[in-house]
C-alpha cells in the first residue's frame, strides 16, 4: 500500500484524521495507523477507503497511478487484461510474443510503475 496516498487523499478533501475515521466508522487511532503504516487495513477496509475517497482499491494499493483509472479510458475500445495470458495472442513487428515475453513485458510495466511511484 502506498501510505502517502491515504494522507494525500484525505488532505485533498480538507478532512481531519478524526473526520475520515468517523466516515469509515473506525477509531481515529486505527485510521492514523493506516496512514502511518503501523496498521494494515483489511480488504474490506481498503474497499471502504476507496469508496470514501472515490477512487479505486488499485490506486490505494499502488497498482495504478491515477486516482480514477477509468477516466481516460475510451468506452468504445474493449478492455483487455494483459495478466490473463491464456486468452491473448499478441505480436510485435509481425512476430508473435511467447508467453515468457508477455510475462517479461508485464514485469517491466510493474517495475516502471513502482519506480514512478517512488519518484513522486
């Protein structure tokens, strides 16, 4: 989980720790623990936090860099999850990618995103 994202989201709303905790129905110390990294929220709590801040669980967990990852998606273009390799046949320069090449591509993208998150 990207800890500073919780703080940034809360502060962007102008909310205190107490107000955010009250909206989630938890103790202020519990929520403060989430922001500081001393506590790890449950899956249910992560979902509630994402709903509260109108973002995705993937953003809270640091898996995507946009608060609203669907905001720049063209609804007329079908969505395709690259991690589901069994249904994909991709090519580059007319040559099919092997399953290993697709896994390397996915690993590259994930590493790049992690480096970008650390830079911000």
